C-alpha cells in the first residue's frame, strides 16, 4: 500500500522494482506472509511446498522480483507503435501482443512515417516482446555462497512456468497503467493552478462584482483546454487536426463567458438556483465540449484502423465502446467528465448558500472538473492495484483439478 511513496519520482531508463524474498524453510507455513506468487504455487500445486522447503534448507533463498514502473524503452516503443501505426490507440493491440505475441499490423505507409521520425516499428515490437516477461521474475539466491546446481536452476525454471499466467497478467496491467500515468502529468498541473485562480478571483469579485465570476468560470477552462491540447499532442495528434477544434471551441467559450456575466443579474433577480446552474455550466462548457470532441477523434481514428484492416470490423456500438475505453485509459479524462457533470450541482449549492461572491468558492466551483480529475488520478493507481490483486486471489481459488 505504501509502495506509491517509495517509488522513485524521476524517470528511470531501466524502471524500478522490488524483491520479496523467502529464505527460511519455516516460512513455507506462513501462507499469509508469503509473496502472492508463492501462495499461488502452493495453492494450485501443493506438492511444490516440500520441494521449496527442501531447497531453502540447503542455504538458498527464493525471491520474487517485481517491476514497479515500466522501463522507459518499453514506454517509448509503445508510443512509437501507437502514434506511427495504430492511430494513437493502445488497447486494440498491446494486450494481445503481451499475452499472445500477436503482432500489430503495419502497412508500408506506417514504416515510412516512422522512419521519417527516426523510429523503427519492427524494432519497437521486438523491444516489447523481449522485455514482456521481465515484469515478474523468480530468482534463486545463493545465501551460503556454495554454488547453484543445474537441477536447482531447472527447478526455478519450473516454478517460473507455473506463475506464467500471473506474469503476463501483471505485464499487461503494469504497462497500461504506466502508459496512462505518463498522460496525467499535465492534468495535475491544472489543479496546482487553482491556488492562483482563487486569490485573483477573490480580489476581482471584491472590487468588481460579476468580473470575478467570469474569471473563475473561464480561467480553469482555458487551462484545461491547454492541458488537453498538450496531452493530445503527446498522444500523437497533429496540430492541423487540433486547430480544427477551434471552430467549435471559440463559439462555446464565447457563450460560456456570456453565461458567466449573466449569473450576477440572475442572482440579484432572485433566480438563485438558475444562477448556480448557469455558473456551473459556464465553468465546464469548454471542458465538456473538449471531452466530446476527443471521443469523436478517437472514434474517427478507430474507423481508420478498420479501413486499413489493422483490426476486424466492428459494429457502431463496439466502435463507441472502444473509443470510450481508449480515452478513459487516462484516469484524468474520466475524472474531467465526472467533474464536469458535478459542476452545475456545485453551482447550485454555492448559490443557495449565498457564497457566490467568495472568490475561493468561485474558484472551487469553476475548477470542479480539475479537482475531481486530480482525485481520480490519485486513487486510480490504488484502485488498479487492488483490482489486480483481487484477480490474483481469484486465480488462487481456482485450484487445479
């Protein structure tokens, strides 16, 4: 649970890992304290308990090395394939490559595009396949320095084959989670900007009622849109495609600004709830439009993959589901949508409580989607870890007949 605080903050070209070790034969009886992988072996193959006990009694130790953060070379390889051949998609090819070694489909245009950017698609695939089993490894440690025998090496190989399903599951989990983490950094910086928005909005509202509301409603949306553009750029979308979004975003921003100006008059005329709703909607209009546009961009890209026969044909509903799933591999994107849905209700609460002249309250309401996105990002890692451990525990209950 505390691993999140012990992982190195800086990027590492080789990743970071932990090693859990059992070195005493008596530990074999402490099931609840053993690494999950060893518990899995004992649960499904009880006969190996005595074999492991015996090898531990001979001065050896068995360790489980687990990569906690995907190495940079793998993340770069994934980015190369995603951007230059798979229309910025991950989930349509990466899990199958890691689990079954099914190669993503490339066409000549993809290889030429990658070459123009100094990348090699085939080499990127090779890097992922080469390192896909390194995320979890059983290691034999010679504690007494008496040497490791060939039969002991073969025994560890046997154990590694037993936990192979867990190794593959963890590889898929780790890579997808870390790839998503790379795309949430900008969203976190938006939340930090809230501490600047608050004082400015408070100052403006104190001396010019109404102006502060406009600033608080629009500042976070502008920051959010900037972050969204940079995140989509990082995912491989080009500037021409992103600029096209302005044709819709500029009118939406103008309408949201006008709505924020109307809030003060609505409240003064006694339309308290309506004023709160208008402020909340104005605060997230740009973010919500951006979210919808992003889904359409992923949908269009999925149709391109189908046209190029890189993936099988899908129904309209399957295309929508895959587009949403790909977009929401980034937990910040999911959080932004949830927050945008909550903003009108937050506006009603602030208006009913008579807090719509407090700059801090305006900043919080105006930044609801960023705050929810930040919370989602923080807890997404823990939720994903919990879900993966639950999956392992389920496998452990499937005792071999």
